[in-house]
C-alpha cells in the first residue's frame, strides 16, 4: 500500500478578509472532494487571510497513478482560478504488512 500525501500552499491575492478566505477555501475543498476520491483539508495558516495551506492524501498501490492523480488535482485547482498554488510538496510513503 502506498500513501500519497501532498502539502499545497495557496495564495489568494485579491482577498481582504478571513471570511473571504474561508469562502474560497471551502469552495475549493468541496469542488476537489466532489471531483476526485481524495482527502483534503486546510492544515495551516488559519489566521492569514491571503494564504492557505492544504493537506491532501490518497491511498493506492501504484506510485505513478497516485502522482498523476495529485498532479490532476493541483491542475484542477489552478484552473478554478480561485487561488494560486505557490508551493507544493508530494511525498509517497510505502507501507508494508
């Protein structure tokens, strides 16, 4: 079993309040959850109104497929034009019985 975990940092440049940030992040998370079979949540920068940090995780048995899926999710997020991805990090963890 392989766990793909990604840390994604977003910039929301035109936002000017925490309420606006929450709306963008909530919309982004709901759209990703609806479209892809991944777990996603805001994990840091809760008090910064132009920055959001998301954690994304998915489990499978093929590294290439998991990497492609995470890439597709990030491409989808960028194409929504709600926020800009300014940094991302993907880690694949192999778990054995």
